[in-house]
C-alpha cells in the first residue's frame, strides 16, 4: 500500500473549470457538450462543471457560450490573465450575438482560444480573431439503425421548441403533405416558448401525421432517431447541431436547412439541404426521399461519408490536445 508520503509527493493535477449556462436538468446541447468534455478531461485533469465561475483558482477555464458566460469569462480573465481561457461558440453566438452584443464581443477578445463546432464556424468571426479558432466536431457513439415501420415513413425532428430551431416549419410541412403520403412527423423537444408549445398541441389535434412527443431523455430521443427514416432539422441558426450528428451516427440520413451551421456539419454539396424557412422546399425533399429510393440512398451515402467526423475518439483527442497545448503554452509564458 502506498505511504502517505508517496501520495503527498505525487504532482498536483491541473484543475480545469467548465462553465455552461445549462446544467443537467435543462437537457440542452450545451450541457451534453460540457458533460462529455468533462468525461474526456478527467482522465488527465481535475474538472469542475459549473454554471458560473466560483472564484476557484482553476488552471484553465472552458466557457460555453460567449454571451451567456460573459461574466465568468470577464472575471476569470481579470483574476488570471495569463491562464488559458477557451470559449466554445454556439450558434446564437456566431450568427447573432457577436455582431451586436458588447459582452459577447468582449468574450472573443479575452479568449486565448475559440472553439467552433463545424467547419464553417470560423467564417462568422472577425478576420482578426480567426487565428484563435479551432474546429472540434461534437460526437456520439455509433448505434445500429432501429426498427423502421413499413406502414409509416417516420421523420424525426429533435430540438427544443424555440424560435431559432424553427419548429413551426415542421408543423407546416406535416399539414401540407399530400393525402397519400406515409410521412409521420415525430417532434421531440420541450416547449421553451409556451406559444410554440401551444402551436404544437394545436397542430397535433388537427393533423394526424404530426405528433409532438415533448422532452424525452437522451436515450429515448436517440431511439426515436434510430427508428426514423429521416431527421428533419429546420433551424434558422446552429453552432453545430448535436441532433444532426446523432442521427448520422444512428444510420438515419438528414434533411436540413442551409444555415451555415448545418452546412458546416453536412458539407457544402450535401443533397438534402433546403433554404432556411422554405417550407415547400423542405416538404419536396421529404416527399422525394419517401417516394424516390435513389434520393434516399444519396442522402444515406452522403451522411455515411461524414460519420467519421463525429467519432467520440476523434473528439476526445481534439479536446485533450487543445487543453494540453493551451496549458503548455501558458506554462512557457509564465517562466
């Protein structure tokens, strides 16, 4: 058994604080990213996952969301100006807040590194700051496709009901498909906007092909995706949608809006993109995938080619490399 002295002589492992505006009870993409990165980092570091920085003298800070974590970013930079401060940028950061919000802009300036979650993310940054950016794709374990009903062509929609996700488009598509379509839209997500929840309930009452399942545990959500023929992802803005990669990692192809975050996940030439907000184009793609086996195979093939980007081991290595290199650089500066 090791002695007390030998245990005391062990080098202290650096402490990494991860700040996320949403904790486990919110079941959001931010929380899932924070929890996954914490799991990766605990093999090498001590890790705290917090809603706000508590003043503990962390060796490095990782903050999800430039605007919502701005107070923690500012405070950590003030107290530890020479330590790594990594900011992970969400869709609302990249495509809204950093254009107009002073606190979000300040977070970009204070960060030692910026993380974008898909290949087009850095394009939204000011040119002078793009050198700070690194792309790290999020990940999910690969699952075998589920049991897909022959009598229905199920289309999953996964995302909390809020304006950025454009949930009304999915409702309108379900209502406007032709009568002979076998498509059924299964919509997963909590009503973060009560008006959108009311719209989902109303749509469900009058449209048999639309079902709002509400918020579900992650395992159940993935089961819905595995059993679906397609994922519909109509967002107005995205940083790097977890739903897209989880569908791909379940063998379920994707039809998505062409907002930059979705294009960055799926690739510029992806055959299942439609213009943001264009209900008719979305419905045409869904109907085409239902009736044209060639189109469905093309979507499946294109998704399969992207799957390696979303491998958990790839993400694990990238996160560890980012933190390792940031701490090493900080150590050299402090000598």
